[in-house]
C-alpha cells in the first residue's frame, strides 16, 4: 500500500511538472511572439507552396524576426506549419509577429485596386490591365477581341461598353479575365437596376441600345448637370428620325486615323459610327458609360431642344431651332 501511494505521488508530481512545463512553454511562446512589434509598414509576399521554414526565412531575410530557429520551432509547435496561405500581406506598424502569422494563416491578403475610368473604351481597358503589376494578364494578352468576347460569353458583336466603370478591389495576382468578368457582371446588374426605372416612352427598346446611347452621352459631356438634357436632345432626334450628328461617334469610328483634330472631311467619311451619315444609333457603344449616363439615357429630360453646342468651358447651349443653333455655333465655335 505504501508503494502504491508513493507511485501515485510520483505520477501527480510528474503530471504537475508536465503541466508547469507546458504552461511555461505556452507563456514563453506567447511572450516571444507578442514582444516583436513591427516598426514600419511593408508588404510580404508568400508564394504558392512555401513551407513554414521558407516563410520564417523570408521574415528573417527582411529583418522582420531576429531569431528564425526559435520562431520556427514555436510556430510549428502551435500548428502553423499546415495553415499558411500564399498571397501578399500587409505588415502594419505596431502589429505583432503572432498577429501577422494569424493573418497569413487566415488568408487575409492585402487588397489592391484597379479603376475602370468612365468614358474609356475597351482598348484603353485592356492596355491598363496589362500595365498593372498586381494583375496577371497573361490569360488575355494573347487572345483576340473575338476570342476574349467568346470566353466571356458576350453575344453581341463587340465587348465595347459592357464593363462597368468603378474601382475594383482584389488580391495580388488576380487574372485579367477574372477582373473583366467581375466588371461585366457589375454592368449587367447596373443596367438591370436602371432599366426598371426607365421612362416608358423611350425612343429605343432594349438595354443594349440604352448602353449605346449612354456611352455617347458619357463622351459628349463631363458636366453631370447636363447629361439628362443631352439625352433629351438625342431622344428627340431619334423620335423624329433625325441623324444624331455626334462628334464622339465619328471619332470612335475613325480609330487610329483620328489625330486629335476633327475635320469636315472626317464628318463626310462613312463609317458605321458616323452619325452624320447613318440614321439612328451606332451599332455598338463607343465607351464605357457610368451609372449617371446610363440613368440619363433611360430618363431623358423633357425638352423641345434638338441641338446643342459647346461653349468651350464644359457647358453647352441648347437650341430648339436650327437658326438659334447656328447663332450659337457662330458665337461659341466660330467666335463671330
């Protein structure tokens, strides 16, 4: 019985020492991983397949930790060796090593941003994607416009105007295709929302035609207050079967032939987009319209105006008769 009691005491003592050791190790680990606060902001990129040892080596080589062996042992003891996720991560001043490792294990990556600008065209969009370092554009750079349109499920003749101008946030390495698909979906949602509140007496009948007109409005003015008025003018002209006579459509149709100076010869040159020559809307949008221009196309201002001319200061003069319009042209364009 004495021997049994002695063995019991030894077992309790062993368990007590074990618990004390575990507690001490846990306390040391907690203290070690929390005592290192980062002094300056930076980013850390973890590549796919990088092991815990590789991550700790990066931290050491970037002067983020000073004792890589202890750091690796402690993190491995806490089970992080199978939890670290690839990506680019922000290191925030005041953040601790444990907070950083938790962030990496949870995949809370740094988000980058890409802005699609209102009024830019599809060619501009592709160029900007391919020049953005945080976007992997190899998946789209070798595709023709037709191939890309097919891959995106675009059923109209051109991808022009189908991507919503906005700022998109994404982790490092998003593909160009994914970004295009994201912005295309956003445009589909926006046009669907705005179509629900459309004027019932529009001069056109489809969402796609609304995008075409919205893109023209987008290029005609940067003045938000004038968009519905310009839409009203175009709606009147469409209803009366008058040619739109919009310079931005002519410029779009000229493509690389346009050098910044629109001439009378250009206005006489036939292209499918020359609205001095064709009746109705051009075959596709000429740019990516924002929500305000889409809304203006669908809710034109009631007006009897049929003409407008730029004052040269970002605003326009609107006229109901050709006589008044010509006077405005003489005053503001010809300076007569």
